[in-house]
């Protein structure tokens, strides 16, 4: 199975319009266009009944002490954890494309609605749900796609991996406001094929050259 995008070349820097955060003119950072990227796939196994899409960043600091603190950088050797940006299940195998901006246009404070989508697909919670949990202006359930917004002072460039799974069931056994780890667990023994597409992003001005 193959997965690709017209939005950027596999492994390259992600354009800011597909991210939740961007470098602001005159310094600092700001919310960006937050468009979901174009994605397309081919060579899906004939027996596939649905598709699952997960986007995650595996470079997220495991401790937040230095995150977004002016005058400091998050150490490169700090242990890193996963942050889920998009969890989409029960997607029909065909049509074999997700259009740019089909699922996300702009950043929605308190999150986009979910989980049900037209056509039977469902979107899970992304990890901005936890990130904004203590923010009275933005706390809520963040369903669907919300793109990269890494710490502006991280000494690592972050990597974002889109993984598409061809699944042997039409409805993945997850319910309610499900999460990325729950979907990964539910995929066990049900994956017929998978493919990945990735990109990088940073808001550290020292690295964004």
C-alpha cells in the first residue's frame, strides 16, 4: 500500500498552512491556517473494509518545565513521548483521497465537534484536549485534525508521521470520545496493510532556516 501527498514532499518541512501554529511577523508565534493536508493512497488490499488514519508527533517533551519559557531551550536529550494530532477511523477505502482542508480549516477554540462524520467515518480526540485542559478560554474536546504547534524553544525539530491502515473490519471497536492509544490497541490483529507519510516542523527561530 502507498500513501502520498501533494501538500509537501515526504520527509520535508511542513508548510505553515497545515500547522496549528506559525512564526508571527515581528517575533513570537501565532495560530496558523490549520488546514489538514491532501493525502492519497493506492494498492489497498481487496479485502479491506475500512481505513484508519493516525497522525502523531513522537518528539514531544515528556516534561513541560522548560516548554515555551523565554530564555531557555527544551534539552534535546529530554525523553520524548507521542502526541496525537489526528485520529480518524471507519474511513471507506474509496475514494482514495482526502482533500486539503476537507476535515480542518482554521483552529477552533474548545475543539471541533465529533466523533461522527458524514459518510460513516468517525474522528477521535487529539491531544490538544489534554494540552488545553487547564486553559479557561480553550479547554474542550478536540476532535479531528489539529496540526503542529511545537514549543517555540524546543532544541529538536519535530517529526510528524501520518500512518494509514487498511483494516479487516468495517467498524473499529472503539466508542465515544476515543483516543489515539485506544485506536492503536483496537487495531491489533485487524491490520491488512499500512503506509506512512511524514514531515518536520519547528517554531524555534534558531532552527527554522
